[in-house]
């Protein structure tokens, strides 16, 4: 299982457009194979900074997601609204149970 934090900085005048487009793709993405979580969070201390928090069964599932036609369309439409390039951090989930020691 992997966790993704895709950080997007959006120009102020396009925030409403960005949020509308993100809400359109969220139900579609959540139905994709291997997706167990797909959320949009706004940073409370930095206006215009958003995080897509995602959980995927594998890196292959994430790669397949990024290659989907609806994602290519989403990226083409929303990328001009970004104030900076999107950064993506990918983490491996070692344990999801409280108190479990990781190896």
C-alpha cells in the first residue's frame, strides 16, 4: 500500500475553478482499481495550497491512475492555474494498525 501527497499551489483567481474540477474527478478516481482513498485538503495556514491525499494498493495502480484519460484531461485543464509545479511525495505504508512495530 502506498500513500501519496500531491501538493498543488493555485493562483487566487482560479481557486473556484480548481475546486470545481477537483470535485468532478474525485468520484471517478475513487472507483478506479486499487484506490482506497482520494481526498482534497486545503492548507489552513497557506491560502491556495491544496493536497490530494491518496492511498493506492501499489505503485502500478498509481501509475495507471495518472495515465487515465480523465486525468490527462484534468491535468491539461488545471495546470495553467497552478502558481508552482505540483510536488508529489510517495510513501510506503508499513502498518496501519496502532501500536504495531514496523520492520
